[in-house]
C-alpha cells in the first residue's frame, strides 16, 4: 500500500515549500528540456526572468496550493517555452523546475502562449502544486 498523508500533513508540506523558497522568488521561463535536477546549471535560452508577487502562492487547501496574484512579465528573448525554474529570493538557488505548456495543455506551469516574441507580455495562467495522495 502507498504512503498516505492526512489533509493537514499535505497542506503543511505544501506551505513549507513556499516558506523554503521565500516570499519574493524569481521565475525563469526557458527554451528546451529542463536539466535532470535543480542542482544542475540552467539550460536553454532564458525567455523571461520574472519577479513573482510577494504573496505568490495561496494557502494550501485540500492538499493543493495554487498561484496567487498576477504572474506576468515582458519577454527578454524570442523562442518556444519548454521549461521553468523557480529560484529563491536571492535568485541563485533553483528549488523547483518543470514543464511549460499553453493554457489547458497540462504542463506544470501554463502560459497564455508558448511561442514567445521578444518584448511580448507573458502571463502565467495556471500553476498548482499537489501533495502526494491528494
């Protein structure tokens, strides 16, 4: 049987992730495949380097935690978004990375448009963390 957590434990786990990353993290949207783990160097071309709002995630509820506030910025370069990296408030340590798709595409982070032109406004439409057995 798989390990199971209570709703309270799942919510605490998700809220701890936000606490560890910090209140003012940075989101990089990059081309290509993500590195094999967060400790590896950045890969692909950086399309956007976005400062997230200070309350960037809502409180966990029911074992999930969704983005809070508006996540948008202006593209620094042109290309097709392939992955994201979420870095701490010092902008030096990657704590999370994942896939990027267009809205409704099922990526861990969803954008309004994955084919990005330099100077284009980029809007993150969905980002949700889900705890184990939620």
